[in-house]
């Protein structure tokens, strides 16, 4: 097992295409996406539930989900590298895998800039940097373009709802919050210490966001949930939007589409929030 760990570390310094491809297990759906986008799809030998993009990911063996991992299944796959999500994979899971002498590589995805960094890191691990680099560069360019387009947008206050029962949101430490900021929004819960804190409706009422963005795709109509509180600015102005969770909530190359969706929603909200001019 020590030899395998050494091999995985050594591969980090190899040029693309040099040496055997490592066997990789991914512990998060977005890391699976990143591996495929970085040209390392053939190196993947296992992943977790909800890894459904690209289509090839659906056929990979499952070793658990984002919170519970079957360590025996992981060992049976003989991975050289286990990709863990720095802010999502439980610390106890990472420590247990390390105790089993597996080479765990933590991949942070707190910021938009972490996505191209992750693509390059996985590309280096798998010897596919030549494939990963243009994908990373394109992501950088797309984000830069969108940031410039919305640099002068009028600020609006935003509540991001990622789950409804119980009610969860994101703080300023989450990449979704940066997406909101890029589009000219201000996350009303950015100050909370947890990356994805549980809150209650009273907290939302107290902060009275102008816009509500729901990434919870289990809700048929996120607007209906909030209609019982007509005093909310987002309810009064009809500025409650369902966001595609796969592109907004997953820190993968597809997050560019998520940024476009959020910016489009906030642009629409600004039009709705604009005071109507009195008729002469």
C-alpha cells in the first residue's frame, strides 16, 4: 500500500502521458465531473452517489455517498488516489482513509478560482495536464468575461436556499455566494460562520432579501413556499427563482452555466424591483 501511495505522489511530477495512469476514486459528484473534464475519466474506478455527469459516470462503482463511505469497497478498488472534497467530505472519513494508508488528495472548491486549480491538479495526478489546461483556461476566461459584464450591476440582497426541510443556506465561504457577488448580489447570510448553515424562516424574514434563489430541485415551486409571508420583499416583487442545482451548486466546469443562470435571474429581479414611473 505504501508503494501505491508513493506512485500517486510521484505521478504529480510526471508530464502528461508519462507512466501508468493511477486508479482514482472520487468522493464527490463535482470531483467526478472535474476528473472527466481533466481527461482523467479512464482513471476513475469508483465514486459516490449522485455522480451522474457525464453519462459515463453513471456506470462507475459506488462506494457510498458524500457523507458515508464504505471503506471495504474503497479498499477493494485498490485506488492509488482518493479525491476528497475539502469542505464536504467528513474529516473522520478522510482520517480513516489515511489510517488505511490510502493516498487522499483533498481538493478545495471554496472559490471560483478553485475550479481551474482543481482541473490542473487532477490533470497532473492523472498525467492528463494537456487535456486539463485548455478546460481550465476557458473556465478562467468565461468567469472573467462574466465578472466584467456585471461589474456595474446595481446591488440586490439575496437569500440562497439550498434545502427546504430543514431550511439551509450558504455563507460567504461557499462558492455560490461568490457567484451571487459576481452577478451584483449580496448574500444576506454571508456573515454566518458555517459554510452551509441551517436557519429558520424567522431569520429570513428578519433579513428581508429582495431576491430568493432556490437550488433545491426537490421543490416543485419554490415561490409557493414563501407566499405565506407576503411582507417579504422577494414575495411582493415576485423575485423568487428556481436555479438548476447541478450547474449552480456543483463546483465543476459547468458552474459557468450556473453563473449565467444566477446573473440572468438577478438582472430580471432588478427590472422588477425598479420603481415604476408615474404616468403623466
